């Protein structure tokens, strides 16, 4: 299998998106695509799927290769249950399974010695081979493994898709795509809506995936774990690098440094040539030499000055005075959503300068707990207390604190009317809003742009206690790195919900995991300690995806149970056929024995010793054969 892009270009109207794109992928390629928001990463995926057609150039994909493209909620039937939707991936195999059941019933009712039985048996053998080759006996096991891995529970299997949340639908669409196992797996931000355990499972699954993987992602940890090649989309061009994200970044930095040095070296040569030309061109005695130098200068192949691929973003969160030692104390707090208690008895103390990160499965109540800390939701049981001189700053992933129709500049001016326009412009420029971008309406901003505007607003609040809910969502990798550096340098206190493992690993002093089963569990030592703890329990986590061996109502959906059930029906049909054949063999032996005994009673036989001996031998053989048939019948009849 091979994918080739040769000179591919695409424009939207008069605006170029991609120009002269060239790369080749094989069946074993693991490729990550990075670039700034709006650079054309998702457009590149759509070109590969054929959803978009290039203006020029060619895209070649090996004939017959299957492509799977993850789109949000793609291909999901709202009326189906979660489990039934996963079964649609194996529609042909399941139909083959139903054919086998029908053949088993027909074989049970057919004479095994007849021609029709032979035809049925041949058809049965053919369809069984196809069923086994396609993994038919493992369908249920595969479905359960992927659903459990993607964060679904047994209780979710019978839920209608229409009743799932947006995040659940996205996870289900990804689960369905993984089960389909296409030759080429195209993923656009697959880690959105996934908790940490699901992220680790997905990475492990993709590492052993048999096929080509092309993934657009801003998740640096995910890219390091999964990909071995990188495509960088920048300034309408696509550049290829070997290695994962960290290795790409190192190569990029070395490449930029080398180019910068070459540029500076050449500029010194050019300056010397130009200085000589300027001083000597007007002199008659040196004019000829100056003209020669100018011709030489014109022939120099210029080294381009390295252009910064990313827009410089400078996050900062200053504050005026520190709070008291204990910034937050939560005692016996219940996390409650719409009258339902998710977690009971949360105890947490956050001290000045600590950076605490909250993790947990989707729906565990992480964002709700933050809102209880902030007083945005009532704490119905337990007590939450903030320390003296605490000044809160809250970043909420969904809430938009600005009016949709106001411009970026007006959004901040309306909140801080005492600030001059020059000061506001300067501040916005630090967050990536330059030139005409400050006049864009808030409603026109992308998710990443809105997040940067919210951080610009947060900076003006001068908080000494930052409460952040998924702060890196919607940000490209470069902006994530800038935010990560700012939070690392921040001297205040942080309480943060995030599944960005690079961020967690860089700033978290300790991890608090919220779980419906275990409440609040604190892991000291930062994210590395938490990761080791979680991976150490991975075998137990994955065990739930395996079929149960102790029976019960749930066993019918296990791979072993499914295989056993199918095999049992097949064996039963064959046993019934063998039992009928054994009965016919017994009857035939009994008739033969009776005939031989009758012959032995004839006077002429009793006087013919040779014939008597032959018939006696035949009789003994028939009796032994009868005994064998009777033993076989007894075994089959049990």
C-alpha cells in the first residue's frame, strides 16, 4: 500500500492553502501533522480522502486500499444502541454466522449418507473457513475490548446513540473506526474528549495497529508515543521530518540555527562586497574591479533569512501580592451534578505557590468541583474555604465572557475602560492579535483565538490563584508551549483540570484523581509518579475488557462465550448426524449378524469345515464392529 502526493496545490478562491506538496507514505507509516491553526492540516486530510480535489498535482493511493477518516459523529445511526452500532462494522461476518446456524439446522435434519448432506457439509466447511479467517468467533471480544478501552462501560452498551453526549459520540465514532481496521487510518484531533486512561489505551492500541496512520493532533505526548514521521504545514508548504514530535522539534531548531548562521555569514560577505563597490565604483582606477565585484555579488545564491514559523505569543500572569499560606481548604466536599452525587468526601488543601492538577475519567465531576471551589455552584455538603488575600482568576473552557458582536479590541476596552488604546493594542499583540485582527468580531474567532483573548483578559485581572479548566484545549502546539512556559514561571498558585500530559508533567506538584469509585486520590511526585501508578494498574484495567470465565448473564457477550456458543451449536448438529449414522450402523450389523447365524445353522455349512470357519470369523468381526458402533452411540447419546 502506498500514498503519493506529487506537486499538489489547492486554493480557496484567490487565497492559496497548499502549494507544491510532495510526500510518500507506506503501509507502515506513522505520520503526525502539525502546524498553526488555519495552516491547512485538516485540508490536507480531506485531500487524501477525496473530499477535496487539488487544483493541480496528483494524489495516488494504491487501488483497493481502504481509508478510514474520523469525523465527529460520522456514520453513527442515532436509533442504534452503542453495542449494535459496533456490530455494523462486522455486518458481513455476522451474516455469515447466521448462514452457519441455518446450515447446522439443515444438516441436523438431513441424511448424512445422502448427496444433499455432502453438499451442505461442503458449504458449511467453506463458510466456516471464511468466518474463522475474518475473526468471526472474536467479534464480541473485539467490540468489548475497544468499547472498554474508549471509556465506555457495560451499562452503556444498551444506550441509544441519540442519548449520548457530544463527547461520547466522538469517542464512539473513533471506536467504530478502530474496529473497522482500514488500511489507512486518518485521524483529526483524535484525543479530544478523552481522559488520561483512555489516552494511554489508545496510544497502546495504535502502536500495534497494522496499517498506515496519519494523524492531525496538537497533543504532543500523543505524537511522541504514536508517530515516527512528521509533516509540518507552514506557509502553504509541507515539510517532512523523521521521528516523533520531540525529534521533529529538535531537528527544526537545529535546522533554523544552521540557516541563521549561514545567513549571517553570507550577509557579512555581501556587506564587504557592497562596501567595496560603493567606495570604488566612482573611481576611474578601481571602477573596473568594482563592476567585477558587483557582477560577482549579483551571482551569489542568497541564503534566506529564517522565518519564524510561529507567531510569538507571550503569556504572562502578574499579581500584586501573595495570599496567606493556605490558599484553599476543602473538607468533606461532595461533588454533585443535577441532584446526583458523583463523588463524596473530597479533602484537599492547596498551599501558596503549589500547582495542583486534577485528573479523572470523563463525567467524574472535575469541572463541577472547580465551580464549587469558585462558588459558582453551591457546596451542599462539606466546606470550602479560601485563604486571606486570595485573588481568583478563572479560565473556563466553554464559557465566553464577551459579547459576540464586539471586536477583540472593544472586548477588552469595555472591561478596562481606564486603559488607553495603545496599551490595549500592545497587550493584545502579546497574545497574537496584531494589525486588523483586533477588529475581528468575537463571534468570528476560532476556538484557539477565543482562548487567547480569554487569557489576555485573565492577565489584566492580576490573580494570585489561577483556576484553569482545560486551558490548552483549542490551542496549537506552539501556543501550548508558550502557555506552558508562562504557567511554569508563574509564582502564584494553580488549581487546574487538564489531560494535557506535557503540561501536567512540566508544572504539576501533585495530582488529584477524582473517581466515582475511589473519591479523591492524591499522588505525590507529579505526573510521572501518577503515570507509573496508573500504568502499573493497567493489567487490571484491561482485564475488564476480557470475557468473563465464571458464567453469569454477562458472559454471552464475551469472546469465549460467543465462540463456545457457536461451536456448541455446530457440534450439536454434527453429533445428531453422527448419532443417526451410528444407529443405522448398529441396525446393519445386527442384520448381518442375524444372517450369519442363520447360515451357520444350515446342515451343509456345519459339515463344510472351511466354510464354517470363514462364516464364524465373519460373525466375530461383525460382533466386534457392533460393539464399536454401540460404544460410539453411547458416547454420542450422553
